[in-house]
């Protein structure tokens, strides 16, 4: 989960030049080295949950209980493509009007982005890529839908994005075409569910996680294209600390 970094930076550059004070400068974090995941919690007081949180994401999804899960409906329509490399991932900001209805509550789709390799694991195994569709309800609560990708045939739904992957960090740009989030989902709509957190600083908890149990395919070339920009933007799995994982029963 990543967001807002560049918009915040763009606003700050001007203010910093004028005042000479970088009071709200973004705290640098990374996936390796001294600013890597093991150190996120101490990089800034606002990131404390990365170290002290007891319901963190991602997790290994093995051992989920089959359950009658609360209702989930997808209500996505195509969106123009507003794409950015924010320094941590490739993010697509989604046009208003799409969302999910989870247990009767509507959550608006704000943006989606990718992690290479996947953040969630299954039986200890990670997938080549993971998509996070980030949603928020009227109360500010977040629900993230994760989609795991496996190597296979070329993914048509990714093509309009992959032809515009920004190699360098920078502000969002609108590119030709549109993207349909529905087409990024697997056909089978069964899910894993658990309560977790943002997987990037500030690692805020209280996030409703919904990970699709059926992976979707993308080609080796598509994996390489993303991996060339982000060789590793995946947080290690976090302890469950007694949390219950649920999944849809096999119908
Ligand atoms: Zn994410």
C-alpha cells in the first residue's frame, strides 16, 4: 500500500524553497538496508505501528478456516489511466464511482498498485506479483483487495498500464486508454479475509484484507518489465499473533 507521496512532495518543494524549512519532509523508507522493513518502526514516530503493531500485513494465508464469509460485491467501471511511479510502486489513481460493497457497507476504490514479488504468501510461497486495490468507506476505514499473479499467458488487462510504466519516480500523468479494474480480478470470486494493516509505512492497522484465492496470469515478459523498475517492493510476512484467517468454503 502506497499513496500520496508524490503529491505531498510536489506541494512541499515550493514551500521548502520559500521557507528553507523542510518541516514536513517525507521520511525516506525503502525495502532494503538501513531504511528497510526491519527499521521502518524507528524511522519516524508516525511509523511506530510498523514495529509495535500486532495485526500487521502481509501474512502467510495458510491454514485459513473455511467459513460463511460476509457478502462482497464488486462495482467497478472503467477509469482513465492516471499513473505514477511514486518511488515505492507503480500506482494508478482510479476515477470516482467504483467500489466494493462489503457486508453492506460501500468502500470507494481510490487507487491500485503492485508489489513484486507478492506480499501475501500461501504455504510459504510467494507469487511473482500482487495487485492491491485500495478502498475507503465514509468513515475512513480501509478495505484492500489483493490479487495474486502467477506466470502464464500475457495479461490483456495489464497491457494498457504496462505500455506506460514510468521507470523513474515522478508525478502522476494521464495516459491514453482506460483501465477496467473488473478485468484485473480472477473469474472465481472466492476470498481469504483477515484484519491487518497497511503494508507500507505508517503500517496503520484496522485494514480489512480481502485476498482473492484464485490467482490470475501474466507473462514472464510482463513480470520482467515490472521487476526491472521494482526488483523488490515487498514487505516480509508478519506474525498472525492469534488472528483468525477465514476463507470461502468450497462451493
Ligand atoms: Zn500494497
